[in-house]
C-alpha cells in the first residue's frame, strides 16, 4: 500500500487485516511485534515463512527494508 505523507486512515470490516497491517508496520519500525514475543506466531497458518518489505524515503534518499523469518532464521536487509 502507498501511504500519504499526511494523515492516513485504515478502515474496514472486522477481520479484514487492519490490525495485521498495523502490526507489520510496528514490526518494521521496532523489530518486534506488539502482540507476541514469538515471531513464528506471525506466520500465516499453512505457510512456513513470512516476508515484509517497506520502501521509504529518509532525508530525500530512497531506502528499502526487508525482514523475513523461516523456521528460526530471521533475516533483516537494509538497502
């Protein structure tokens, strides 16, 4: 999703992923979940990994942050 530089509203029906989106944003900002200490709890049922990617601008320079977890192997890539 693309967020605007101003205020953004996240709306939708119950059980449509609003909290999941906020948790993913928090995870990328803080490096941990606000719901659980176990990152493997964030893996969708039936999957064996998760991967998040965020593209943003810092001081006018494009940046990219990626995080993935497969089994017990957590990887974080910055630029």
